[in-house]
C-alpha cells in the first residue's frame, strides 16, 4: 500500500489544525486514495468527515458527497468555506435558479467538495 502520510498530514495540519489522525482515519484515507471501495464506521463525532474531506483535497476534480441531512450539509460547507476549501451543497432548500448556478459552477471546477441530497440522482439536469 502506498504511504500517503506526508501529503495527508500536511492537509490535516494546514486545513484542520490537527497534528495527528484519530485511530483508523489514516487507514480509511489510504484505502480511498488507492482507489479501493471503502466503508468506515465510526461513532458520532469520531472523525468520519475528515476521512472523505482529505481525499477530496488530494485527488483531482470535485468530490461529491451524498447526505440526506440538509443541516449537516450546510454546516459542513460553512466550515469548509471558512477553512478556504471551495465547497457547496445542492438540496431542496435552494431555488431552481440557485441549483442551476451551483451546477454551472461545478461544471467550471469551482468546487473541491459538493454535498448533494440523494434525490439529486433523479434530476437529469444534475446528472
């Protein structure tokens, strides 16, 4: 397995302010970065978000995260934006015009992380 520790540690410190990963996080991140299908089960507050946010920063293009919780999406995007990470969400609380705008911005590579609600997969304009 490739050791992604130097680059992932850099992002962990630079963006999130942590010196070390919690138990299990580095293994999950390494698995994702080597292209493996990965499932990680951590307790609430156990650091799951970093397990997909750091690979999103390392990998090219945008990472799409599916979440049924609109308030969580908004909170995560607010935090990421505050950290200087280009992120957005697309959900039913947005106007059609705002959704179209964010989809155009996605197409123009303006985001590293995009949270979407599961029902977006039924939207032809999104796909």
